């Protein structure tokens, strides 16, 4: 295991220390300029996401349900554990790079989702299906590359969407509640399984009811902590900006880093949490009942805004203000525990509240990602492979609960890197079809 871990870590250090950072940020910047700053229409996009739609027959989702499903797959450990590890390994400046990834990534997300709706197909049940694999097949007439992306998506569903989340659940439950990893993994698999077996309509209904509530609850708690740490907020903002451009030893004992390492962890964790550039958000977008690619692209773009521009920034500010105001709280804290240390000063429940939020977010992510993997399996093997996939996915939730966290995160970075390449290639090859 140590040998495999070493190889994966070396590959990640190469990819995320230059090539992928340049590719992703270049893609984000290119589509931001090409589409004339679609970010400026964020208020319009938010309004579109909550505007009631005409009821139609069938099981295709409303635009808000697709947004909730996307957020279910992205909100979670990236906002809590991911930001914590980014700051611990890359310094406070990683918060800035994570935030920039979200700001510019909205344009890439718009482009991905536009093409996905534009070139969507139909599943064997007659419902809408889409994503980069359908873009490659219907837009570029290359089913082979579509199959490669679909295969990577299945692997990602078991890695990014499954093991990372179940591992975070067991890490949290064992520390906060003393629940054994095996039992926590079994319960997570059981709860998620009840929703997953119901298909996309069941997943959409659960996401619409739970995800907005969780997002508001976590965002409100971050705002409260920032109010309590308000005297440290100006210094925290200054430290983040200074560390982002000229990193030095981080406050509170967090690891210092070079500029490239700071950018690497900030951008990698930003990509992990909002998935702009990976293309997975476009799979959920294509399940929408709307035939308008522009409308769905705007709505889907707001997922990056809420996930990274708002929630990751708030999480990062909470961590850094706590590092400045309560440096003693960081004694013997591991790289994933900076958020936990900050939330210990919450007036109600404290760490228990954070633990419950993380568990709930992780379960919704398990549910949301199960659909993304299901679409990829159907693309590769038809509907006959879906039942086997669901069983394997639920079993993998349990297996992922007992894997080492560091190994899981390194695998996640590698899987993300592999998915970026075919997705970004399709965006540039079909850029003429994308309308602002």
C-alpha cells in the first residue's frame, strides 16, 4: 500500500504543481473572457433557479432539482475537511486560490452545462441523459472518448463521491461520538441505499428538501463565528492575501509552503469542492426538463457560486480568524482538524454541530454522486448494469469507511486530474456552440 501511495503522490505532485493548474486556470479565464463575464449575471442566474416552472409529465427534474442534486454532489467534505487540509498543507493563501477557482470556474461550469444540455441524449427509460460522454458522442462524434470519460466517472463515483465521503463520516463519528468505523460505515450505506435505489426522482426529491436547509444552517454558523472573531477578521484577510502571493510560515503552526504549493492545494481543493472543469455537474444539468441550454447553464453555474465563492470562503475565513485569535486551539491538531478547532468556539453544540453538519453533507454527497455514476454506467453497459452498480456503490460506502484518509485524498486528486483532460478538450473543440 505504501508503494502505491508513493507513486500516486508523486504523480499528483507533478500534475498539480504546474500542468493542471495552468490548464484549469487558463480554461476558467478563457471562458470568462469568451462569454463576456457570465459571472456578472449571477443574480439573474439565482432568480432563474428559484422561479417556479410549468409542471410537466415525466420524471425529468426541474432546474432547481438539478441544482440541488449538483450541490448535493459538491457540498460536503470539500467545504469542511477540504478547506482545512488546504490551509494546513498550503497555508492561509490557499483560501484565496480556492476562492479564485470558484470565481473564474463559474464560466467553465456554464460552458460545460450548456454543451451538456445542447448535446444531451435519452436513456433507455426515455429520460434525459447528458454529460461530457454525450458531448463527445453527439457533438464530436467520438463515442470512444465518451466511453473513456464515462469509465473515469464510474471510478470517480467510487472514489471522489463514495470513499472520501464515507471516510469523513467515520473519522467524524469515531472522534465525536465514539462510534466504531465499521458500524458508522454500515449505517451510512444503509441510509444512502434507501434513497439510491429509488432512482433519480427519489434522489432529486431528497436533495431539494435537505440540501438548501443544510447550506443555510452551515453558512449561518460560519457568519456567527466570524462575528465572534470580528477583531481578527481584517488581519485574517491580510494574511490570506499576503500568503497567496508571497507565502511564508503560516500562523498557528500550519505548514508554510512555496507559492506553487499554496496554489496547488487551493486550486485542487477548489476543484474538488465545485468540480468546475471536471464536467460532472453537467451530468445532473442534463437531467433537467428545460430545453433551453442557456437557462440551465446559468442555473447550474450558481452551484459553483454557492459552493466555493460563498461557503468555502466563509469556511476559510473562520479557520484563519481562529488561527489568529485562538492559536492555542491548534495544539496537536491534524491537517483535517482546523475547522473542528474553529467550531469548538461556537456558542451552541460547538464541535458536535460541525460533526452533524459534516455527516449530513457527506450523506447527501453520497446520494448525489451515486446518480452521476449511474448515468456513466448506463452509458457504458445500458440499464442492465445499473442494479449491479448500485449494489457495488453501497458496498463501497462501507469499504471506504475504513481506508486511510490521506490515501483517499491523494486518489481523489489523481481521479480529478484524469477527468479534467477529456472534459476541457471537448469545451475547446465545441466552443463555437457555447452562447453567452
